[in-house]
C-alpha cells in the first residue's frame, strides 16, 4: 500500500509547492508605477478605433518597457481618434497614471491631415507618445539618455498667430471608384462601386453632400442552361447640422435613391432631426450618449407592384435612435436602440438593437462580442408574387421576413511574461 500512496503524496506535495511559489510571487509583486532602482517605466498601449502600428512604436520608443496587461503598467496610454472636418484625424492621447503614478494623468492631442500617408501618421503618433512619456521617464535610468530637440519654423513665429486663410473655405471633396471580380469555370461574379462627396465642417455647421452608385452581376452555368442576375443601386443625399451648444444640434436631411434589391424605382426621403448628447460633444472620443429624433416623410415609386397592390405611395415617418458609446481603461463598448415608423399606420414599424464591446474582465482575460437584431414590420416595398428560387439563393432581392439577427463573441486569456518590447518579423508569412 505504501508503494501506492508514496507517488500520490509526492505529486500532492509538488502541486502544493507550485501554488505556494505562484502566490508568493503574486504577494511580492510590486505596485504598478512603483519602480525599483534601475527599473524602467512600464507602459501599456491601448489603441481604440486607431491603428497605432505597435511594432513601429516599440522600435522607435525604447526608453520604456511595454507590457501586455494594463494591470502591470505604471502608465496606461489610451489612444482614441475622431475624424476632422477636413477628412483627417484628431488623436487624443490620455496618459493615465496607475499605482505609484496615480493622479499624474495628462492629455495630449495631435492632428494628422487627410493627405498623410500611413508612415506620416504613425510618426505623428510616435512623436506625441515620446513627448508625453518623457515626463514620466524623469527619475528613471533612461532619463540620462533622453534628449529633446526643437526644429525652429522657417518663417517668423508671429505668423502662426495670424488667422487661418483657407482658399477652399473648409470644403473637402472626395471621389472614389472600386470593384472586385472573381470566378470559376461555372460561375462569375463582378461588383463595382463609385462615390462622390463634398463635405464642409466648422464649429457651427456640418454639411454633407454625396452621390453613390453600385452595379453587380452574377453568372452561373447550370445543367439546363445559364442563369444571369443583375443588380444596381444609386443614390444622392444631403445633410446640414447646426450646433446649438455643447449638448444640442439640429438640421434637415434629404435623400433620393434607386435599388433593385428593395424594389425602388425611386425613393425620396426628407426630415428634420434634433439630437441631444448627455455629455458635451468635446468628450466624444471617450463617451457619448445621444438621443436623435427625426420627423419627416417618404415618397416611393416601385419597379413592380407591391404585396399591397401599389406602384407608388407617400407616407409620413418618424424615427428615434438612442446610442451609448464608451471608451475607457477597461475597454470599449457601444449599445444602440433605434426605431422607424410610418405615422399613417403605426403597426408599420421596425425596431433594432445592437451592441459590441471589447472588455478586459481581469488581468490577461478579455471578452469581445458583437450582436444586432431587428424586428421588421414595415416592408411596404416587397414585390407581389415573391422571389424565384435563384433570387432567394443569390440574395438579389429583399425577402419577406419579420426579423433579422447576427452576432459573434470570443474570449481570450494570456499569461506569462508581462513584457512586450521585442519585435521579430522573421518568417512572418507563417500564421500559427
């Protein structure tokens, strides 16, 4: 019997010793932000809705230690962004002190124009990261090796205080065309898109004008012949928004479109909308809670007779959308609820809800998810007679349905070394 129990006792003793070592290391772990002599500043880079090119950041900024989890960092560097009126990006850098550095927070902002290349954009971010982190690196061994340089402007510095003169009067124009094709011996697919837009953004007004179009074609070689399907959609839209203080905004919108998918020969929509943001708009990179109400009307001309025996109709409409968007140290999350209704018949409506997030539950463990669902009771445009089997299979026409949903989720847990400094791109084509 002793020969049987001895291996069990040894296994139990080794497991207990392992747990004692783990808990001993956890108990002796230093508080984030409290540096031992000779230790560098620990930083956790958290880029939300921003591509920061972390490999480039690590190779350019080497006077700090980059760590994998925010709980191990003295500085949590949270980066968010929003689009500027000229089509560029304004980056907000929040340096959040933790542990021994708690209370030493600072915020920096930097701009990247629309014409900036990806390399110019990442260098703009690295320059801003360096300026912000230099303050916290004082007192660490890296301080003796940090130098600050300044490139003096080529012209008189007083010129920078002069009012900005914009020959385009803040208007930004954009044209784009793209497409994709693929095929095999018995099937071919092609799709083409085009868009033209003109936008003007100031502190007082936002103006959006755009026109777009798409064309798609499918061909299938079947046993009894060839099946070909075509689809197209075209549209033009306009929006004017007036700022009414730090929380309110309002303005009209109008659009015209044509779509084979929705049986629209012509769909005209117009409305007047008002939006209230519980938080000031200047905090939009970190948090928003908006309520948007629209009252308007719609006129439809259909390609084929609808299930309600109509070829055209005009209806009053209203809609309400509530949206919460938060980006914080623990991750990001957004939730939205929206509803549209035809006022002439309140039973004709649709309700939708969506949620997505990337949450850090605890050290090393994160959860990401996305989901959306709709309750549909307003399909006035459905063709009478339904769709053929081929149209059902290739989704060239909107089908009758009372609901729609989609979702996904994932979890991730990582443990081990807290450091994340090394960049090694060798054999990058292998994806394990």
